[in-house]
C-alpha cells in the first residue's frame, strides 16, 4: 500500500548549493537539500529512485526556518508489523537528516 508522507524541516544553507537537486537522478547529490533528503530515503527507506515534491526553492547559502516536502512510500505488511517497521525507518531517516545540519522538525503521514 502506497502512503504519502509530508516532512517539515529547517536548515542552515551555508554548506548547500540550494534546495533543488543539481545532478541527474541516477547520481547522489549531497550538495543540495533535496539531494540529502533523497539520499536518506534511499538509505533508510530503501526507495530505489526517490522522488520528492519540494514546496520551495532557495539559492546557495540561503537558510529556511520551515520548509516542506512530500514523498510516496510503499508500506509493506509483514504479519501486521507495517506501522512499527515504518515508524522505525522514518525515525532512522529523521536522525540521518538531523546529522546533516538539516534539522528535520517533524515527519507525519498524510492521507
């Protein structure tokens, strides 16, 4: 079952080249905020080709107090454990984002 997740985050843009990914989807882009989020989705949620919808664009060095993005995630059901597994994966993803100077404020499921 596919669910849409909405994430809110803030970031200090000093070390980023802006919000929007700067390279092709097949390459990892750790120089943009979108690239960091997509890398986290690949690593922790195992989404092969993550596609996020971002709510805004910023230039190099620009900070954001609150921004948002959404992504779709295929929730797998294993003996009724999907909610726990998904929550654990989202927590790991959130902690990764926090460790990248981009402070993820919240992550919630949106219907």
